[in-house]
């Protein structure tokens, strides 16, 4: 069968139907990958907003962390509403198709971005939180639709690899956001607007325009139309799968831990006993953290891909590491490039321990993050700083791998299961304020990193044991 590319006719498919293994879905994947880049960029801008709005509104750290609560709280509320609707009326995305679901998500997210302009004019922290909630509501819909869409576009055995690849582009967005967003919000207008929030207007209006443009592109592109041709049943059948339920808790733990760490980094780098960096300087090392996640996801995409020759995989790994070293050297200098290369080699060694198996790699990487968090909590200076930065490399494969493991074998309950997994992203709304509260109460930001340590302990359990699919009774 001929491959489907943008601009060509696509035949309708169902989520439960097996695709022709010879069909080429690279074109549709390129288009959908733009979504992953955009929501990665938007999500990581929160790490810039936290210190900015904390200064503007004179907030305590736990109050500033409510930015993440508003953002990731939307994931929970919108996904819960989606789940309730699917139980009572039938799965919405299985009715309208993944493509239309993606477009709806883009339009809602664009509306949320535009609300930043009046929020800045009114100088209202509450309005900013509302804008973030609307923005995240749109991204929630995108997550529900796009993640399973990627896993369906191709062979089941390579689903984890495809999702890691698209998530690598998500990480490109999270890498560029601290640099571009930090420059726009902290540096370019710092002198004139240090006491107000006007500097956030331009980035978010630009994002609104970009989201609308992508919505038009998605509408015009001839993506494979995947919806439910079978009878849409109103039930809660997804919850009968034990590995999904445990996966929901795992997504909660992962997103909560990752967001808590990223949200505290600029404040962590500013500690005199760590690096004493300013906010503008700290954004560069925040980009290291998210850049590590991007490199790790490219590694994960290759490691979990169905590439028969191990030598070919190693050559691709070497090429990725070389490009990363050259970029780091040209931008930051030799010392930082060598440190980054050493961390990449460490990440590769852990991949070998994971035997290129999704579940085992997840467990090994979670254990690695636990060790790094202990170093972050009790060491000082550059050792603690680079330990926390390197966590990004090991976070890399976690979300796509957990997601793929959790929705295996769900059949017609795939979209419903996806909504439950996206609901669990509420971990990003709960864990960061808990870490912020611990830091405020104890007066010790370093020790507060033991909060995400608990999250990664559960992730390690899921990778080694909780992922296993058990026989289920069809409902």
C-alpha cells in the first residue's frame, strides 16, 4: 500500500484496526510532531514565569508554585470531565476522530495564551492563573488525542520508539523555552519592566499566533482519519486493566517529580552554596536540564526502535553525542561540553543496563534519578548543580515509556485510558507546591528535593513490576 503523506488522500481507520505494516506514516508524524514541540515550549515557560511573577507580586515560593497548580490542575479537571463524559455518553475523540480533537485542543490553548495580555494590564496574579488554566485545558485535549494517535500510527512493537521520538521534539521546545523566554522576560525588557508583568505579553501573544497557524496546518493536512467505527460504548472499561491503573499513578509520580525539580532549579542555582547565579544566568543551566531530556529521548527512540543491527544503533548514538558535544562547545565552551559529554556517556551506560527494553530501562533510569537526587540534596557546589542538571537525561524516556506501557492492550478503551493518564498529569499541580512548602518551612531548598525522590521510587517499582499486563475480562 502506498504511504500516506500530507496532501494525499487518507483512508479512515479505527483505533483497534491493525495498519498495513508497509504503510509509511512519516509524513503525518512530522505534522503531529509540531504539537509536541509547542506544548513542550509552553510548559517549560512556566519555569520562567515562576521567578518572574514571584518578584512582581512579592510571593512566597509555595505561592509562586501555584502557577504549576493552575496549569497542571487543568489536566486533572479537563481529563476528569472527559472521562465522565466517556463513561456516560461514549468516548468523544472516538466519535469525532483524533484530528478534530487535536484542532479543538489547539484553539482552546490559543485562547488561553491571549488572556495573558489582559492579565498583565490588570496586574492580577489570579488572572494569570486563570489564563494558565485555560491554556493548559487546550494542551490537555492535545495530550489525550495526540499521544495515542502517535502510538497507533505504525507497528505496535515500535510504539514506544515513536513516542520517544516525538517527545524528543517536545524536549526541544522545553530546551529553547528557557533561552528565548528568559531573554524576552528577564533580559530584553528588564530595565524598563522589572516591576511589572508586561514582559510576558509578547511571548504569549506570539504563541497564540503559532498555535492558530498549526491548527490551520492540521486542518489542511490529509492525516489518516482514525475514529471508532465500532459501536461507541459508554462504560469505564479502561479501569479494569491493572497495568493501566498502576500506570496512572506512575504518570502522577513522574510529572510531579519532573515539574517539581524543574520549577525549583533557578532558585536552586541562586543558592550561594551551589552556584550563586542570577535568574538570567540560571536560565542557561535550566536549558541544560531540558536539553538533556531532549538528547535522552533521541537516545530512547533509537534504543527502543526495531533496529536489528546493534552496530547501527551504536553509530546513531555516537552521531547524536557528537552533535550534542559540538553544539555545547560552540555555545558554552569546552568545560561545559566535556561535562555534558560525560553525562551522555553515563546515560548510555544506563541504557545498556536496561537492555533496550522499555520497562527495564524505565526502572534503571528511575533508580539513577534517585541517586542523583540524593547527591542534589546533600552535596554542594558544582557537584550538586550538575547532579540535578543530569536528571533531565534520565527523565527523558519516562513519560512516553510509561504511557506506552500503560495503554497496551486497551483496544477500544485506548482513548479513555489516555484521558486517565493525562488526568494523572495533575501530579505537576500537587508535588511542586509540596516541595515549595517543605523548602519554606525548613528553610532548606536542598532537602526539599527528597520530595521528588519518593516519586521516582514508585516509578522504579512500575518499571520492574507494575507494568505487567494481566488477562482482562472484556467489558
